[in-house]
C-alpha cells in the first residue's frame, strides 16, 4: 500500500492551476520551490518568423494552464501566491451547486499527455470538450444561457446547437464548446 495509504498522510494529486497567459513556464519554475511538481504541456516545433528566421521552440499546448502535483494542504497554500490566478474546478459535479470540487487529473492522463506530446511529429492541439452529433447539451454562459438543445453537424462540417421548435422545425445557432455542458 505504501505511505500514501497511511493515516494522516495525504496523497499528492495533479491539480490544474490557471495562470496568466505566457507565464506558464516561469510559474512552473517558481512552484518547484513550494514542494510541488509542476508540468507545463509543451511540444517542440519549428517556428518561422515573418523575417524568415527559424528556430525550434517549445510551444505551450494548453495556454494559461500549469499542472501541479501536490497535497491538498500545499494546494491551499499556493493558491494564495500572486502568480496563481485560481485552480480549475470540476464542472461536471453538482451542476446546480455554487461550490464545486477542485478538479483532480489522474496520473494516467498526465502520463498519456506527456507521451503524446513527446512522441508526435505533428502538432498536438487541445480542444476543451469533445461533443458528438446528437449529444444533448445545455448552454451554461453567454446570451443563450439556460437554453437546451442537440449538437448537429452543419453543412460546412462545423457543429451547431439545434433547438427544436415542434411546429417550425429546429432553430440553429453556432455556440462555442466552452459555453455548453453535456446533459446526462
């Protein structure tokens, strides 16, 4: 079982810290001084500037995100640091509640992400949520907040939200994936 199962010893978990854009690497370095393991998802790629200059750079794949492995007590301390804006919460838990638990990423998913970024010759892009055609969703923010509908494929291949109007058919609107959640 190991030390992690001992009474009174909390287990280190991966949390998602939200930081200012373009500060991910410097924040990760600073977090190492606070009994944390920090990981920024980067991928090596060739960058070409307008003047023709070329250089291999480490591109941050998920902007404003630093993965932090620490205990809950350490997380509560570092959330007050000026370079940490907040920690990501688990939006899928208790949708009606104002207080949601802090998101915890399993070790296997971090390992999988590291493997993908290290082995891929092609750029890896990160999409916030994957929706499939016929998924029932609810808009959680923006002008259409509270609206429910179904994800459909548009003629141009993009995905749109369709709200059924029984007599008239379906009203179609393009909604950002960040603004909807899946209804179970």
